[in-house]
């Protein structure tokens, strides 16, 4: 395991200490968990953007999409627990 030194302003150091105390852990562990959570979030964001890029490329290639109003009705029905037929993507008139 490697060592990294970080300089914390006194106010932040005190906040971390208090939050760690309330969480029942050490400041060191609290900081490690915070860094891990931030790294996980960054990875999730990157995966989300990669998926969006792939789907947009698919759209550009096929020209097919689902009109928002149809998608909205489908999603609202699903949220309401109703059985809903999934709308099909198609080339739209411009």
C-alpha cells in the first residue's frame, strides 16, 4: 500500500473528524471511503456517457427514434403499474 499526503484546511479537518466520529470510524477510514465513493461515482458517470455516446451513434446511423410523447406515455403507464406496450423506434418525418 502506498502513502499519499494531503493537506486539509483546519476547518475541513475538523468537519471530517466530527463526521467520522458520528459514523463510528476514524478520520483516516472516513477519508478513504469518501475517495472510494468519489472514484466509483466518476466511473459511473464515464460509463453513462459512454452508453449515451453509443446510443447517439446508433441513432445517427439508423435515423430511428421514439417521439417523446409516446415514450412519456409508456413510462407514465409503467410507473403507474399498468401493462404497457413498448413503443417501437422508427424514422420520423422532419
